[in-house]
C-alpha cells in the first residue's frame, strides 16, 4: 500500500487528532469549524469510541450522525481518519454475550463500565468486530474525505477465560506439535506438571506461588499473535471495500502485550500514541525514544504520531502540565525522527466522562487560552513543513529490542526485580540521545551490517539465531556492547549451560559469565576507573578479552567488570553491571569514537537535539530543538522553514527546520 497518498491527500504533513463531535451540539460544531481552520487542522480521527451510536442494537446501524460529520469536515477541507470502534463494546453487546467479558488471572470476570471490556478470543466479539468494520468500510470506503483507516484503539486487554484457554491450546498445538514437545519446552518434569492431554492446559492463571515460566512466555507470545489475528480480520474486512491505508495505534513502550515488530510488518504505516512519563528534558528524551522505536518498527519508513497529549505529562500518580513551548518542541521531536505529522488526543477537552481531565487542543478554558494559542501556532508550524513528507531518517547506531527478551524478564523467580526490560532499554537510548546521536532500534536477528555500533541491553533471552547473527556482526567489523544478564536463556527459557551468554556470542565477547551476583536495593559499587555501578554484578572469566575496568571491592575485587575483545574485524564489549548516568555517558562516548559514529553536526551543547531527514532525491532538512534556557549559535546557518528566513541561532526553547543544500 502506497502510504504517500496520505500526505498527498492532506497536501502536507498531518495535524489534528481525535475528534468527538458526538459529545457536543451544533453550536460547538460551528465553533469547531472556525477553530480548526485557525489551527490549520487537516486530519481528524472520528469514531474511536462510538460503537453504541453507530450500532445502537445488534445488526442495526445508524450512520446519519456520522455521515453529517464526515461531510462537514470534508466541506471544510479536513480529511478523516476513520476508526473502527471495537475498543469499547456497547452495553447491549455485553448483556447479550456476558461470556465475552474479560476474566482476570484470579478468575474474576470484569463488568461493563469502562473501555476495553472484552475478551479478544471470544468468538462473539470477533464476529461483532468484523461485522462493524465491514459495515463502516462499505459505507465510507470511497468517501472523498477518507484518508486513513484506524482499526481499534491501543489493543491492550488480556484475558484468562475459557475462550482464551481454547484458543491458547490451538496455538500451542501449532507451535509445539505434540504434548511431548510442549512438556520438554516447559520443563514440566519439575513440580509434577507433566501434561497428558491438551485439555489439561490452561492460561497462566493465579496459582499458589511461582508459575511455570515457559507457560508464561508462551502465553505472552500467543496473546500477541491472537491480537494480530484480530487486527488482520478487521483490516481485511476494510480492504474488501476500500483502498485507503489501514493501521492501528500502537502504544509505546510496554503498555501493550504485543510483538511490535510483527505489527510493523502488517500495518500500512506504523502509527503510535506517545505520552512522556516525566517532565522537562526527560520528556524530550522520552519523545525521541518513542519516535525512534516507531520509525524502526516500519523498517525506517514514514510513520505517524497518532496521539500525544497537548498539555499532558504523566508522572507517576499525577498529571503534570507542559512548559510553554513544549507543544511545538514535542511535536517537532516526532517529526524530526520520521513522523508524517503530529496528531493529538483530543481536539476538544471533554466536559464529562472518564477522561474529562485529559488535555486537548481546545481546553475547558476555550480558545482564549495559552494552550490553544500554542496549539494553533504548532499547527501553523507543521503546515510549513509539507516538503518533508516522504523523507527518511538515517542512523549509524542501533539499540537491540526483542519482545521475547522483554517477556522473559517478566516471568516469576528471577534473581532480581531490578532486571526491568524497558528501563534498561530507556537507559541505553538515553545515553546515546545525550551524546547527540540518532538511534534506530533493531531485532537481534535483523540484518545489522549497516550499523557502526550496536547496544544490547537486557537480552536475557537470546535465540541461537540471534547469538550467531551478533557474532557475525562483530566478526564483520561492527562494534557491539552487550550489557549484563545477557543470553542467559534460549527461546524456551531454558538456562544456557556452560556459562553465559549463548555460545556464539561468547566467542565474539571473549568472556564467560560463571555467576550472577545481584546487588542489594541500595548497594553501590565503584569500579577501577571511578565509575559507579548498581543493581547487578557478575563473576566473569576472561577468554580472550581484555579487562577495561574491574570491581574495586567486595568478593569480586580485582575481577573484570567491563571487557573489550578484538574479534575478526570488529570489537565485542561486555558490561557486567549497571553503570550510573555519568559512567554510561563516558562508556558511550568511547564506543562512539571507536566505531566512528558521531553527532551530525558535531559541537552542539547538551540539550540541543538535532536530527536530519533525507529525501530520495538528495534534499535534506536539519531539525534543531533547543531544550535549554540559553541561546545557542548554529554551526551551519540555513533557510528556516518555520520563519521563512535565514536562522543563525536558536533562542532558549526554540526550534528551527533548516533546508540544507544537496
């Protein structure tokens, strides 16, 4: 599917977001028309949570209200991203099909009253979802307003009911073939868990103590595949009536139990929702983290920021407001890293309902407010960037990401709760972002030859194929940093015998881990180079590598903590502990220098973010975002698309999009 037609239809990059006119009356709609023109909105997402209105009773559809809004938006020059409303089944559905309500691991069946109250494996739900997707596509599939299809919303609900158990058994038969193979994979000789019939197998429900880790891992894999099958069913129902691109909004980083690489192969363009989890500079780094992952999931192809919070930073148990200028900087942060626009949830802040305090482009205070003025200014800025459509981002450095490794670190019985997958992934990306380097994400089994440097955090599970691929990468001239607790188990979660990590990778690293030694919650170690470490340590045996830094006290005093191994034409590094931010920064700087990877352009101070987008015809644009409180001179002044003039410096909190000479 040629997704360039999206920006062709829009006449540039997308700007807008979720629009819920059904929450308002005609007087507000008239104001919306005027305000959307003022904010340069060109794409509105309709129908995400409208199942009860579109299908007020089973099999009877009411399209009149939706027709009116699609036509109204089209008349105002606004394209439509039409959603299937299947994330929120209506009350009539759950009354008719109570067995389709989700069941928790402890056996409690949830009741209607929120969103996502469905079991994805329930046949009645899947039939109803296909039916409404088909009805919407038949009605609107060739409407001139339609630019994009949006299947479901943030696939997230897991279920442990009997429908799930049935589907799980079908998946297990396909994966393992025989009960003997399943018993071997799950290690069921332990604790007398051997299965003698498929009917004995259940999802990993609440049990006495630790559950079976192989069962838990396979369940996560199964649920991701089941979710992808549900997406495909709706997508294919839509494609029977429409030629517009189809996607779903992925939610990063770990909100959804999904193999994101698999979804990236099935959607016509990757679309993500992203909400920073901390304010200030951390929010800027988190934006880059989400954007780099989104771009990578589609193999570097253009993608779309489907949702962000206008004025929202979720920080633990409270929602913080963004500082002035961050609406634009966060939007441009995504666009810099490949997004074909910036959409928000939502257009107008709800006055009632569960998300009435979620920020919006038009807040409760109305258009005479800082938030709307900044939103409108952001829309005007995005409208100036149409020539970036279809351009790509290039990276010489990648962080490895594998859903199996994530799920493996979520099972019971691991040596330390500090082995948190996404925290490790974020730390690795943050050290590279702080160094000013643009980063891809890649799977351990991908073709990795184009990267000068790979960073591999939290690869607790590493397949044989992945280990061999990384060995070949180093042998071929790459620089690889593998961090602690890597390659400890295979695809079945069976421990690697003879020392960690997996044998092919050990050859490239020149070390063998004999013993894991997790640290206490507040325990800290100092290495011989002055670096500080925490959370984890390991007893390493050198098998060809050189020790770069050693532990300086305790049982491991004098033992290697950080090693480097010349292997083939490349170098394999191994870090057996978790460094603090300063130590990570120093190590990353050394690795970048060794690998010949550097910021482009070099010399900008910390807190100034720079990314380059490349067009197939050789045109280039450099996006600069100043997250500091100081004015910063630019090393290469250029024509700024945001101002229309030549820009020599970035003011505090300022942005520039420079058109570079070919």
